[in-house]
């Protein structure tokens, strides 16, 4: 179908360009970081998909189809979204999963939050809008269901949980979160700015650690 849109003149021009100017391609180096804006875009779309998935699985109000107007309304709302906590309202220490607990130097009075702790808060609440989705994942995957959440889901739920248990001026230690750079970027664009990332020795080359190194926020233990 697409070949019909290519005119003979355009084909001749392409052949001439191919002969007169050979192209060279260079594979991106392993140290190259993905565009932050692209990651934010993926995070927004992922959040949208998660919200709609949770709605569609709600047994009391099933909905599997959405009009174009409904989709645009949700997407516009995501574009206008501001972070749950303003900059400097919440001190967030993010600790990677491989860091020994005894090596963590948390601020005085800081609240420790684990991923499973936040998810269980909503899974065990039968009146929560995400209860049905989380319950189904738990039934299939057991306690490891957090690894099978839709993209964007974990950050959305972590944000809701922190909004419930924290207030302006608090300090919080996120244990085992974020798990990757996409979650880190989504968290900072939707929930709060991460004050520092605590990483274990030997993780200096990971993209997540490199991302926070660019703003001097890495603590290696």
C-alpha cells in the first residue's frame, strides 16, 4: 500500500542521494542515557494505561471501552498534573535493593517505606479502586506480584501511599525503590523530588546510578 505513495521522481532522488552521500550509523554507547523527556512521556502513558486497566477490572463498574473524548480528558489531566509534594516539602532517601540495611544512614525521625508495605495497603482494602486489580495479580503471582504490575502502577501507588502517611517537612526512606530509571523519572515528575540515592559498591555503571550522578545525588555504601 505504501509503495504507491512513492513517485518515480522521488525514487531517482533517493538513488542519487544514496550514491553521492553514503550514510554511516553509530550504535549508541552503553553509557548513553535515554532522553529524560522520552522517559517522562512513557511514564505518563504508562500511568494512563494503569488507571484504565484498574477501572476495567473493577467488578462493580466494568468498563472495557473508552470514547476518544474520555481518553483525551484523562490524558489532558495527566499533562496538567503537578507533583504530590512540592520541592523541599519532603526529604526522600531512595535506597536500592542490594544495600544492606545496617549501612543506611537515615535522617532522624525518617519513616521507612517498603514497596510491599505500600501495595498491601491498597490490596487489602476492599473499597479501594485498585483492590480488584492487585488482588488478581496476587492470586496469580503470590507475594511476588509487585514484579508483575503494569508499567507506571508502582509509582502511582507509592505516590498515593506517601500522600497518606507523610506531610510537608517529613523525611522518608524508600527501601528497594526505584527499581529502574523509568520509575525514578516518573516518581520525580509525579510524586516528589528524590533527595539522594543510596547505591551499593559496584553499581556505579548502572543507568539509574549514572542518572543521579549527573546531579550529585548518589551515596555509595
